[in-house]
């Protein structure tokens, strides 16, 4: 155990923002807390960082953070000093510690090279792209050897095509330096790509905390499953038609869109109502025995109005 949160609660103006948040982070892990805007993710990060107090609950570190190994929070807007160069921004913490200039040059220079910023050391934040500014902010955090790195919405200011690249970069950096990391985000795909474990926050509560695979394939509640993407509700009649007897309470089961298949068949029992091209997959809206299903597929030979057969490959497990 590196860090443990026990029943953290917080209210503002009589409104409960966090309710009984508890989870544990192990040494060297990268954990993502995901959820829609306004569920208290950033407030929780601020409490862990010590910038905000909780109303109740405790935070325990196996080894308490220190000046030599602090908790560092990288804010969503990076908070770089606009009148300082890239080098001076990254060097700021070391100079505050009054480290020797030669050591500062070595440490900052090595990090700038690692973060592919060596050629930009003399530029100012306004001269950088959003992705470069983010790397400067993370380099500034890493240069002081943090015991815990906190990332507030690390993908918020990035173009879509940069988000997955950044997720991979954060993952590689975290592995290279071995720093325990907690990120809060609502970018699901990127969070899955970089995290060891993940927590889903809804309504100020942590509704599930587990490995990324279990959170996705074994959601604890329908609400948690639905936040991660569309969920098809399959009643007993539909399950029987699909050849499954694995219904849960009330004979009902759940499947994600990729857990179902469609095959064009003029005699098929289901009707395709809508076809949407989603890039690397196609979304089919299908009416099957008075139940509307969302199904992901790869074939582009099916059109709205076609009859199809629906197949079942994978059910969600609680």
C-alpha cells in the first residue's frame, strides 16, 4: 500500500460534493478516476494534494511526502510562468530548493531531452503547442522527484488526435520514472489505455474501483456500465431468441454494442433502423422484437431498412 483514502467526504455551501470515497493505490501504479463533470474529481485531487481539506475521512501514506519527495499536482491549464522560458519553468522548483546551477543544468537538460523539448528550451509558453506546454508542466513536476504525481484532466486541452499519443506518453513516463500517479479525467479511451486501475465516480460517490478490464467487462451497476458506453438490456424473450439462458435477476442480461453481431438476412427477425459510420466501426440501430439495440460492426454492406439476424458473443458480468 502506497496511499489509502478512507471515507473522504466534502461539502460546499451545504451541498455534498464527495460522499465516503475510499480506495487504495499501490506503489508505482497509475490510477485514473473517471466521471462526468461536476462529480467531485478535481475536488478529490485537491484534497489528496493537501490544497483542500476534507470534512471527514483520512488519507494515509505508507511514507509521508516530504520536501524532497513532494506530492505534485499538474493543473488542467498547466499554470506555466508566461515570462519564463521552457528551461526556467522546469528549473523553477530546483532553484527554489537552491540547488547548484550545474546540477540544475544537468537535471533540467536531461528531462527536456527525455520529453523531446531540448530544442525548445529557450522558447516561452505562448510559443508552444498545447501538447508541448503539457510536457513542460509534467517535466516541471518530475524534476523535483515527486512521491506522488496528480494529473487534473490531462487531455482536456488537446486535439483529439493528440489524446491517445499523450496517454501513451504519460504511461511510458510513469513507467520510466516509477512515480505513483493519479489522474482524473472524463476521457475514457485514453484513461483505459494508460491506467493500471480505474475508479468510476458518479454523483460524488466512487461506485466502482478495480482493474480497467474488470471495470469495463464486470461493472457493478448498470449506471456504472452506462457511463462507459451504450449498454443493451436483453430481456428473457430476447435472450431465448439469442440462444442464451444466462439472464440474471428477472431473467435480464446486458451486453455492450460490441457484444452483439448483425448479419444481413432478408428473412431475419430484426430491422436495421439507422446506420452511422463511426470511423473504425459502424453503429447499427436495430429493432429486434420491440427492443431497440445498438450494435457495433465492421461490414459496410448493411443499410437502413435491411433485415438482419442478431447474434450474441459476450454478456456483461457483474
